[in-house]
C-alpha cells in the first residue's frame, strides 16, 4: 500500500474519531456550550447533515452518527 492508501486510511480513521467524539460529548454537553463541543459539531456536521436528510425521522433518536460510523469504519477497513 502506498502513501495515498495510508493517507486515506488515516483520514478516514480521524473522521471516525471525530464523529465518535461528537456522539460521546453529546451525552455530556448536549447544549454545546463547550468550545470542544462546538468544534466537534462544526467538524462533523458536513458528514451528518446529508445522512440526516435521507434517513426517516425516528423520534428523539438520531441514527445518522451510527450510520456514518459504520460507513467510515467499513471504508477504513477496506484501506487496511
């Protein structure tokens, strides 16, 4: 695997960590009053918003992060 494959794999893993961080921080600081929370929302919203528009409404649960984590994880494993 060349440099490009390693770079894409690392980028996918970092995106996966950002989305996971957003999920975890939403349990602790749901209002987003922390600077870290605001950063995670700004960094991951371009990934989550299109998925949220496509998924059907499921009440108070937001499954967009779960779906993005699964897709990013599958893509990351493909680059290993």
